[in-house]
C-alpha cells in the first residue's frame, strides 16, 4: 500500500521537491522499489547511489537503497559525492545505472533525484512511468539485493590526472559554494599540479556563504574579489552538485558557458575535424559561427541536460554544451555533464597560454540579456509558445527555428521565447551586436507576444 504521492515533484528531467513535505524516506523507498523493478526487468545487476551535501540526503539515500534492494537488485553505495562521480561510477562499474540524490542549485529545503537506467538518462515519459509504477507497485518476488560500499574518488581523480595534462602549473581560485564539489576539488586540482585557493570548501547543506549557483552573477562576487586580490590567473565556480561550471577572469569578467563552449569546440575540432558539436537554443549565435569557422558542424538542440545527452548518444558527437553550464565531453571522457572534468579540460587548454584571462576575454560576444521570465498561470506557457510558433509575426527575421520554442535569427542578433519545463514561465533571451539592434529585436518580440495576449506584462 502506498501513501499519496505528490504528482508535482515528477519534473521533466528529474524528481524534485521540498523535504519532508513532498520528499521523505517513505517516498524514497517507493521510488527505489520502482527503480529496482525497472532494473530487474532490464537485467541491470546493480544501481549506483550517491548524494550531495544536503542535510536530508543521507536519509533519502538509505531509504532509496532499501527500496532498490527490496526489488532484488544490488546497490553500489558511493556516499557523499558530486553528481559527476555518481555517473562515473555507473560507467566504470559497468552498470550504466545510477541515482544521484541532489537538490542541485535549489534552496536548502529542496532535494531531488537524477536517474539513469541501462545507459539512458530518465526524463519526460520515463519519469511519468516511474510515477505510475510507484502508484501501482509490483508484488515482491525476488530475494533482496546486496549492498556494496565503494569509494570511487581515487579512480576518478587518477583517470583525469592520467589523461588531462597541463602545459604548466596554474594558479586558480575555486569557489565550491559549500556544495558537494568541495569533497573532491582540492584533491583534483592538486593532482593536476595547480596552486589553488578553495573558497567555501566545507560541504554544508545550509549554504552559509552564498547560493551554489554560478549562473547568478551575485554568487560570483566573492570569487572575483579573491582572484583580483590574490593575483590568480582565473576563477572557477561549481553549482551545488558540481555538474556545472562557472568561470571568471582576473579582470572580473564572467565567461558564460556558451562562450566557454567555443573554446572547447575549437580545441576538439583540431583533433576531430568535421565533427558535429551540439549546443542548446539559448546559446549565442557566435557558437555556431565559431564551430563552422573551426571546421565543425554546429547542431542546435532543445534545452535540458537529459535531452542534450540523448542527442549526444544518437549523434556520437565529441562535445555538447548548454547555456546553463552543463558541458558534455565525449572525446576522451564518457559523455555525461561534469563541471569538475570540464574545469580540468579548460585548464589544459589555457595552460598553453601566458595570459589565460586574455584568451577567455577574446572569445566572441555580443550584447545580451539574462534569461527574462514571463510569468503565466500553470499550464499556459507551452500552449502560448505553440501559438507564437504558428501565429507569431517576426517580419525582419532571416530564419525561424522551432525545435524548442521560437528562436528568430537576424543578421545582427537573435530573440528566443520558450516554455520552461520546470516552472510556469516563458523564458525569453535576446542577443545583438548593438544596443539599437537589441532594442529592435526585443520590440519585434514584444509586438508578436502582445498581438496574441495583450494582457501580459512583459519583463523587458
């Protein structure tokens, strides 16, 4: 018999909710049992389980593992670890199945589950299927599975150290934001031969210093100050579970992930000419231009780490990246999003230069807005964006891209409107060569949106 399950926690890419009101030990056990039943059907021998530094994570992990084991499947318990190490264990232990218990960059009262089964990241319909299995659990038929305790960290650091080589030692400042990255960062950067200052290294689920989300400039203020006051070559920042990377230069400029992606693409295409590089619809138009210029094939795709991973598997591309900071290296790595490994690859490239910050700041960029959020009622954004795709007028656009919302391309910039998969908002983003072009593109979007819904209050 199950207790009532909160349907709202079953998101597009993962399961996420407030502890203990929505997610608790009882929920985690039911989820574990459903995942264990799936694993048994797929003949998966074991599921890797690891968790971030939130106070609720150990209890959720214990209950989840008991559920998986009840279904007759073994668990490989790696304990407190950044999400990338959970994926790494799934690949190197040959289960290709894992659950990372993490609230990522959500507030401290949240937690969640990122799941991979038989080599496939679970998202969308897979997550709804789990919900149905939790509502209607299969009878217990198997002998309980066993638990294997495993310390994955030495192998992870050893593999990165043996494959990523810096041309010279570097001086870097690293901000872990009291997230799970603090459990690994010092050992990793020491192994790479860096001189490193680590800010907010202690893993603390209260996040006492600032929120662990490098997508918000306010969370990079401490790192920028430290880089400048202590003459570091650059600064690196991780989100709460270290699958995303933020980068700042010694002059205090933030190098957003789409600009970072240009650097990684240029590097990889030297060794793999003509290959496809994947990026999401929120990325700068300079990403596609730079990939083409470097002899690669740009492929724009839908936003969402699960969707990008699926496209990466389908195309066998050597690299993919998202504006949000998820970067996926298939060349010399396993193709999962890993902020720590991405940082190592960044340092490998920059170590060949005398002034890494100058290299980063020279990457092409236009004027751009942050993500602007047009709030709507629950259930409205997707329907509205579909109308914008079919009825919206963008008279001066040279191209309309509708793989994920509507992206109108212009000679001198772009505008994007897409429905968020996690909150009831339409996300808008604009980029252009000049202030005048930015205003013109925004105005065209404003006219198109208000023509369909004159009652909306736009965030620009």
